């Protein structure tokens, strides 16, 4: 049975404006990290300062290892440039469409791959995507008024932001006001249950329809034998209910998802 995939690191967006970050080292790598920290508004300090994060960009192996050991002994989280096994955190490649930030990380395995993906995404993501995010923030009240139910609101947004939708993030233009303009009376909601017969216990074997159903479900009913790797494809806030399920003769696995439409 497939095991749940453990994240090598949990992506976090940390506000560093005005906060001290230790930076050790000189040269091109250190300069690049300093520029990134300056861009985030961090207060770049030396080793003796009090801080929660540190970046070690020292070329000499022995000096770098000694610096990392000293910092970790103080309980400081360390990024050691080009030494991924020593890193408590890594710095991703960034696509900046403020306030939207897209971070691409490889857990320090290949900065080149992350950079290549960033370049591809830079060409795909519209330059003014941040305006869509701000417009949606300003429209929160109108969104709640039109779709009071959170699940209904989430599905409306998902439909609008789908490929070719009125708010498709990859489209060059977005009109949130036009999307929110009232049209016909909404149809009454109804709960729809879909049974998914799984071909295997590997999440990579999910069909596109099954993956979409799991991602949209409000409730997921599953047998005890359904692996966590499958259930992880559902939203984190979807209810997961372990119940006796009819077994599929091929794999013995089946899942029922329920959503309001």
C-alpha cells in the first residue's frame, strides 16, 4: 500500500521587514542573499547579533561548518548556501506579482531547476496578477453577500478562475465587478455524492475526474484501507469520515465524496 508522502520542508512566507537576519560570508553568493534580504526589508546583522534566522555563505568548508555549528547551538535556524544537508530552511526562486508571490523550491537540491521554472512562469503569469488579488480582497463583502455559504463561495471562485473563466489568473484581463454583477436567481443547493472506484492505492493513478472530485469535496467517506496519500488529495478542511465502504473487486478500495451544488 502506498505511504503518505512526507514533505521535505513546509513552505512558509515569513515577514522579515525590520527583523534581524544574520548573514555570514563574502562574494557573489553572499551579495545575492543580501540583495534578497534587503528586498524583504530585513535588518542584515553579524553573527554576534540576536536573530532567529541566519544565512551562511562562506566558501571555505571548515569555516562554513564551524559557523553553522555555532549558530545552530544558539537555536538559530540556518541556511547554508550550497550545503543542503545542513539547511534548516531554503530560499526559493520567486515570481513576484505583489501581493501574489509564487515560490519554487527544490529543498536545496537544484537551484538551477528552480530558476528555470521561475523563468518559465515569469512568461506565463500576467504582470498585473496582483491587481486581481487586491480586487478580490476588496470584494470580500460582496462575495459573502452573494454566496453566504463558504463551500458555495469556494466553488464559485474555482469556476471563475478555471481555464477560460472570467477570473482566469492566466488571462491578461480580469473584471471582478462584472463577475459579481447579479444575473439569474441561483438554483437551490443540493448535495451530490460521487463514488470513486480506485484503480490502485497510488495517488498518481487517480483519473483527472477523481482528482477534481476529491479537490472539490466538502466531505470524504472512505474505508480504513484507503491510504493517506489518496486522502491528502482532498482539501485540508474537507471532513474525512472513515466508514465501511463497498469494496471494489479489483482493488478493494473505494471512496465516496459529497459536495453541495
